[in-house]
C-alpha cells in the first residue's frame, strides 16, 4: 500500500509564524512531523486499528491546521529563518592568568552553563550539552536540534532553551520537549520558576508562559535585545538595552524600571539582582527597584555571578578577564582566563565555572590561596578534559518504554480537551481536575502512563511529572 502524504506550511509576512506540518499515512500507521521550516522537526507516530481510522485521524489533524491558516506547500521552497546569535569578539587579557584547574573544549561557542553539587552542564551553539562531574570526568552528552541558548534550573528540573524555539527538559536519561515557544520569539534568554517561564527575544520583547506553554502575558519591553531574564515567586526581571524592568509574573504589569546602561547578562540572589552592563560595571539592584551599588570593571561586562547571598561578586569582561569584588564593591582581584571571554559563569564551592567565546568550560580555583599564588605568577598546569571516544550524544526522544503491569508509579492519562492534549492523574489521592506538566513529544490521546513521581507545584493548581515515564499497554 502506497503512502499518502500531506505537507502544509504557515509563513506569515510579518514574521510571526514560519513553520510546517506534515502528515503521512502508511496503512494503519500515522506519522506527524512538525517544526520550524528548514528544520528536521519533531516526529510523532501512532498506530490505529485500521487504515480507515488512520485516515480519519489524519483528516482531523490536517483540518485543524488549515483552520489555523496552514496551506499546502512544496517542501524546500521556503528557506529556514535565520537565528540571532551573539556576535562578540573578545580581546586577550593583559592580566596575569587565573588558576584554571581544568577546561573542556565543547567544540563551539557556548552560552549555557549550570553547576550544582552533582556536577556541571555546558551547552554550545551546535546543540551539544555535556555533563561533567566535579572530578572533570565527562559523564553524559545530549544533542538538541539546534544551538543551546541557556541552561536553567527549577527545583529538581533542568531545562535548556534552544535556537529551534523550544525548551527541553534535560533532567532525565533523555532530553524531552517541555515547552513549545511561539515561532516568532527568537529566544535570547530565559529563566523559570515553579514551571512558569520568562522568555526574552531579539526584539526586546518579554513574555511569561505557563506550564502548558500558554501565554500568561506578552509585551514589548522597554528596550531592545534582552540578555537578562530572572524569575522568582513574584516577578519576571528583564534586562535590556535601557536597563532592568520588573514585571508582575502573572499579569505582566510593570512594577518598576531602573536605568543601568545596556544589560548583557544578569544574576539573582533571593532579594537582589545583579546586571552586567556594557558600561563596564555590574549594577546591584534590590528587587523593589532600588539602585544599591556598582562593581567597576575595565571593559564591558559579559557575565556575572555571586557567592551565596552576594558575599563575593564575580564578573567576566570583553577582554577575557575575570574579576572578584567583595559585597561592598571593593575589587579584590582581576585575572585573565587564558581561554576567551566568559559568556556565562557560576560560582560553586570556591570554584568559578566559565563558558567562553572559544567554547571552553573552564574551572577556576577561586580559593584565596590559589588566587594569591596566581597574582604572583604561579598557576597549576591546566588539565584538558576530553569526552570518551565514541560516547554517543543522546538525542531528544519522542518514545517511551511500554510496560504491561501497573506495578509502581503514579498513573496518569492523556485526554483531548479543547483541541489540546492534557494530562490528568488517575491514581487515588490526587486531584483529578488538575493538569500535569508532562513532556509534549510523547502525549497521545487516551494513552496511560506510569510516572515515578507527580509533585504539586509550589504555587499549587497543577502537578509536575518527575522521574521515569513509561507507557501502559492497552
């Protein structure tokens, strides 16, 4: 039996959409492929009792897309839309070299970094995320469909923003699609708190997106670009070309604005924001908008971070130098990285981790003894870390293990509501009316799944799936 294929595109002149949707019927098998034009896209396969049932489902899906403005097209005629990347040329530092303990060459310029007690994650412009432990051993690699913009944490979940316009959950064994961002948002940066995303775009826009990737609000910001987004329980803080603006996370109401100069990166502590700026300084702001202090560098600040509660403030500039200040604003030291300017940084347990313009993840010994020795010209030999040969990078997955018995875990079910696939808990003891935040790429109507854990969100009102996910057969 020959395949039946329908290919649709939606590409509007104002740039708000540029995506495709392809449906293929092969007997009783239905394959849907969708994504941004020019990309491979996501693939979802379903089996039906008969070829007729498969055709009916395909017709329903195509009809939905046509009603939304999609139209038949020829693949390959429209070209892939360009993605904004940060074009920065760093200058070699003239300062003494920092005590770099080890460095890992990720293979391309890198923005994404995350560090905790378990280890480090670095994501580069080729879409490769590498996980290393604190002994500098490469433990795992993941591959996303496009460049990694940033890596952020939300309680026990880890997410990566991607140039394909999506956000992926990288907390488990395989990456899974967690949020689909609107096609017209060219992600510059994002952050997340309790399942709610704050996303900035290349045009200076800012948006808040809920656990089902639906807009809570969206608005044009007070400036262009937007390399800083930090979210907390109360607000989405947006750093852009004119300073920092804070918005109510639920309504999008502007709470305050503070001029700082163009913001190139941002960090937050529980009551404080730190904005690295093109005016050669890190600005410290209270979360009610008061200007508190500046930390003066010798060039534009690409990145910043702090020790707990702001005891020390770190900065990386455009001349491949890194700085440390005390909380009062006194510069304690300035040293050169030896491997490019730091796009992003994070401090953990007396070590400063950097991802740089050269694509390196570097671990700097930031202890007082190591810094004093470095200022005198004595530094350790750098260990160049390599990934084990033939280590496969795990791609984004749209499949799950199928099991026959409901032996353990929480039982959830996928249902169609209002044209969207939603997840509800069936196991007793949970609220049946609450939705479950659940990977997008594996949802299938009427399917049931076993999840290791289902946790109530901090604000309440919905659950979040955590741990292994398996599909229950039948």
